[in-house]
């Protein structure tokens, strides 16, 4: 009898421990708890600490109160100017209404694809109305803000607060980027050829102008040189005429000496002349006879 009582007491103790352990649960500082009784939500606990529930009847579902990050896969989007870009986004959100979240999505695993679909649809709708040029300008910030507002408004009905939606990157596809690069390269090469041709044309014009100016300068210099030479020759002739008229005998002697100098300077060391040569008259008769021509 005593053994039976001890067994019964042990079983009762175990049941009591199980019941007590099933009645108690802990809510962390970064958590909020939703109490569900036989499938029907009963309430939300947001205060951290040790809490009590009805064992075997109540189910506790814990949700994180911190900001969570959603990073869906990269997707291609067609812009308003029919260009394709690859967009990679990230979304930061938190669960602010556990009851509504449970009623609409149940678990976080089910919420991720639903929220990703919201972001994707808003992204495609908004980017389908703008051109690529807008994403490369200050208008990009406004586009992202419109996407964030639309996603936040739709997610609010799911018990989710969207803090931000941002672009990790928004680039052209590789094949499109390569095609644009080749087109830009050919365009720059065409511009370079045009600039070279224009530069060659300018060089020809400058060269032709320089040649014309050179010809004009040379012709003017030659004309002035001829004028100066003519004036010098005229002055020399006047001087010679004046000298000749002043002393004709001396002039004849001077001219004879010039003739000797030129003839003897250009000849060989030996020169052969006849005795009656006019060239020797000054040496035979002296300066007076040479000058008089006798």
C-alpha cells in the first residue's frame, strides 16, 4: 500500500512539474509574444519577463521586435524608356502588430516571400514610369522614396512597419553594358576622326596663310633690296663721276691699277706677255704715260 502511494505521489509530482513548466514562459527584451488558445489569438505580451499561460491549451508565438532585413534576389526591370536594368534592393522592417501579422501571414517564413512580392511589384510599377536618365540624376532619391511609401502602405495591413527600401545597386545587364560601351567607343572614335580631319584642315589653312605671308614678305624685301641697290649704284656712279671729273688722270691711273690687281691676282705665278702689251705700258713709261694713253 505504501509503495502504491509512493508511486502515485511520484506520478503526481511529475505531472505537477510538467503542468508548472507548461504554464511558464519567458519573453525576451527583443521579443513580443502572441498567445493563441485553440487556434484563436488571445492577446499580445510586449513586456519582457516570466509569463504564465494555460498549459496544453495556450500556444505562445514569439516575434522579434528588432529591425529585420529583407534582401530579395536581383531582378531585371524594364524602365519607362524600354531599357533593362538589374536591380538589387534591401528592405528594413519590423513587426509592430503581432496579432495582424499572425492573422495575415502566420510565420516569418511565410512573410518573407509576401513582402518580397510587395517590394517587387512596387519596384516594377515605379521604375516602369521613369527613364534611365532619371536614375542617374537627383530624381533617383524621389523614385526610391515613392517605392518606399507604396511598400510601407501595403505592408501596414500585414502588421509590418517598413523603415526603408533602398537600392544596393541598379546596373545595366552585362550584355547591354557591353553594347553601350562599344557604341560609345565607336562614337568617340568617330569624333576623334572628325577632330583630326578638322585639325588637318586648320593646319593646311595656317600653312597656306603662312606661305602667302612669306611670299609677300620676300617680294617686299626683294623690291626694297632692289630699290636700295639701285639707289646705291646710282650713288656710286655719282661718286665715280664726281671723282673722274675732279682728276681724270688720277682716275685713269686708279683704273689701271685695279686692272693690274685683278689680272695678276687671278693668274698663275708665271704670266707671259708681249713687249708691246698695253698691260705693260705703266711699267715701261711710268704713271704719267700710262695715264695719258701714250
